[in-house]
C-alpha cells in the first residue's frame, strides 16, 4: 500500500503529507521488510489460527479507524494482490524493484529500501491521497 512502481519511478503514497506506513523497509531475502511487522506481532494483538492453507495471523485488537482515502487504498491493494500466494507476491515485488537477480539482492541485503532506490537510479515521488 505504501508504494507503486512504474519503470524507474516509485510513487510513495501519503496522507496528510506523511507516508501511509511510517516504517523503514529493508531489502531482505524474500523482498522488502519492515521491523515494525515483528513489533506488531509481538504486541499480542494477533491470534494464530488454522486457516484453509495453514496458519494465518488474525488481528484481534480494536478496530482501526483509518481515513477513507487510506482505507480505500488498502482495499484496492487487497483486491489486487490478496489472492496471490506469498511466492507470487515475492517474485512480483522483486521483479518490480530489479531484485530478481540473486547476486544483486545479496549485495543489497539489509539496506534500507529508500537507499537502494536512490543507488539504483529510481526516482521517489510523493503521491498524496485526497479525501
């Protein structure tokens, strides 16, 4: 939900001038990752339940109150990618970012995504969501 990639332009979605996700993303073995995912899971607002395809993580905390444009963006992303298998999403994201070459991904392992984008000549363009 945070980014869209078109060739060498990366659009960073914002609401109220701030990024949708206020996390730092890092290049990791399966694609960009944020440490905040681990923090959220450790907050114990989630339950592990047996789903159709194995264990699923379900949010069990209070219902989030998102501004309409942010909720709409998340719904669009879920509608587009929600049915994908993890490996399909991983492959797609790595291809979009030019990280589908193992040696290149290895060279950038652990590097902040923003630093990688600049090093590889991507333009990072803010894109404000309006409500």
